[in-house]
């Protein structure tokens, strides 16, 4: 009940009414922000600058630069040079923006820096120091540093969202590249003479990460985005099966199970998955599925029907031997390994000592690649980065999944979680630890965490939503506030 202030209840002072309404508004607003805008952190004026905006624009252009080079080389026989300009401009913009240390605010950024520190420490103990130095000179400015690019230039949630749409555009260009230039070579689909995807396994991983990006379109409101996302997922899965990459197919199955268990609209997703699976079975030749039946714990006991089967079985036997050798190197050189990028050199040296022919192949496993080449401390830091990224993205997704105001945030977190998951699974089967995949995925995840409230991803805090709005104290009594 409002105070009378020496006058009748029908002749209340306008100043008193205004003051009372302001009081009620100030009490109600925190209840509204509990599940909505308060989850998004507004960047400071020092972070948001013209240099930062230029860096963000260049990062978005950089997302499609690889495919621009691909098409320019095929049609005009020259590179587009967008990526070349980016490699020169991005470090300068990173320093001038004042956000170069922003990534270190997050645990992942600090682990990533420690990881590089230990990799550098391993160089003096390398079996070929020059080769390790050359690897780092290429890897650090083109791959490792991307985590800090994303965390420095994607300073707000809107930046993460816009960057995702540029990544989706680049994935559409990838599907077009597959359609125009893809071909089955020795029974496996790849893109011959491609800068990036002449190897079937590399192509399969990129297509699977594209699937995790297309999932984001399924969370949007527009129907045409749903259709585009579903079409992109189906086409990408078709090409993945054609690559014959058993690791990518396993990762796709696990991703499908996770989506069924935790994703939104699970019943609708399950109903849609049946016709998609049937369509893939009809479109993809049976020979591609036969390759997956040759997987065995003891491949030497598998009977090959033809040359293609023999090649698949021999590949698995060879990979098993390389895996075992990389584990032996990790045990014998636990602190610093045999040197960054030098597993093949060390294996060739041992083969020459034993009088056998060296094969000059990598570990075919990114985890043992790091363990055998850089030591167990680097391996634990590498794994920790993946685990922290998985866990924090999953927490954001779960804690916002049922908040109507945070559906876009929840979708983005789920896509980043899915991309990290498929990378973690696929890299059990091929070695790409020194690529840009992990720093780019974790960089976007760090940017998302820094743009949101710690309540979303911290292990010690959570989101508390009110089933009823709190009461608002009015002059002369208590009034139940209404949901705005």
C-alpha cells in the first residue's frame, strides 16, 4: 500500500508514484537478469577498439581463405594470398589491440602456453634439432597461436556467433570442393591435388567438424536454416563414409549417440535419423562399408578377399606396429621424447641399425605423437587442454539448455563441445597434433567462456533459477512482483 503523505489515496503526489515505481523496477530487474542477459559479459572499453574490430574482421575472412586459395589455384593457377596477408597482419593486430594476453585469463590459455614451453624444451634433446626447429617455426605462427587470436578478437558473444556463420560458409565451400573435384583414389574418396585434403583421413576430419558446425543451424528459428543444416549434415556424412576413414566413422557414431542423449529435440532427431541412415545406405556403395568390417583386434588373422582388402588389413597391421613403437619411445624418453616431429627420423635410425628398411611414417596417433616426440609432461598438458575444453563447453550447454533466453548460447557451446569431441576421437587414428585444428577449436571455446558468466562453466558454481520471482518491498508492506 502506497504512503498517503498527508493527502487522500486518490490524490497521491506524482513524485511519490515515480519514486515507488523506480524502487519496484530496481528490485525486479535482477530477477529478470538471472537467466538472461546476466549470463553474457559485456567487454570493457579497453578491449573493444578499432584494432580489435579489424582483427575480428580478418579472422572471419581468414576462415574462408583456405578455400579461396583452393579455387583460385584450380581456376586461375594462382593463390588468392588472403591467408598470406592474414599471417602477416594478425600478429601485428594482436599486439596493437592490447588483448594479446586475454587468452591467459582462462585456464586453457595457460595450459596451452605451458604446453608450448615444454615442446620448446624438448628441442635440444631432439634426434634432429634442425628438423624440430623448422617444425616449430612453421607450427607456432600458423597453428599454435590461433588460440590467442580467437580469444583476443572474439571478445563478445556476438563475435562468437558471427564467426560461426563464417565457418559454416567455409564448410559449404568444402562440400562444393568435394562435389567438383573429389574422386575415389585406391578405393577411398579424397580431393586429388588439393592443398589440404589430398589425404582421405584429413578430409574426413574436416567434414566431421563441418557436421558439428551445421548442427548450429538446426538450433536457429528460421526454417531455411534448418533445411540448410540438415542438407549439409547428410552430404558431409555421405562423403565421410566414402573416405573410408574408420576413425571418423567411429567419431560420427559417438557424436550421434551424444546428440541423442543430450541434444534438444531428441525424439525429433531420432525420427529424422532413420531416413537419413537409410538414404546413406542407398547412396554410398557397399564397397565403402566393407572396409569397416575388416577392423579387428588381431588384424593379422583377418582373411582378405582381394587386393583392396589386403591393403586395408596391411594398413591396420602397420598402424598397430607404429603405435606400439611410439609407446616404447615415450617410455624410453619420458621427459623430452625424441624431438618434436622426429618420430619418423628416430624410427628410421633404429631400423637402419637393425638392418631393416625404414618406412618413414608417423605415429598415426596424435596422443602418442606428442608423448613420443615431446615427452610425457607435454602429453599430459595436451590432454588437459582437450579435457578442460570438453568439460567447460558441456557445462555451459547443460546449464543453459533449459533457459529460453540462452538457447543460442547453449547451441554454440554444444557445437564447440562436439567439435572437440570428434577431434579427440579422430586423432586416436592419425597424427595431426601440430596442426591448427586444436588451437582453433579451443580458441573459440576460450572466447566463449570469457564472454559468459563464470557461473556457466565453473565447477564450483551453477545457475540458480527462481520458480517464483522474489518479493518486492513496497512502502507500507510487501508486494509480489510479476515476471516481466
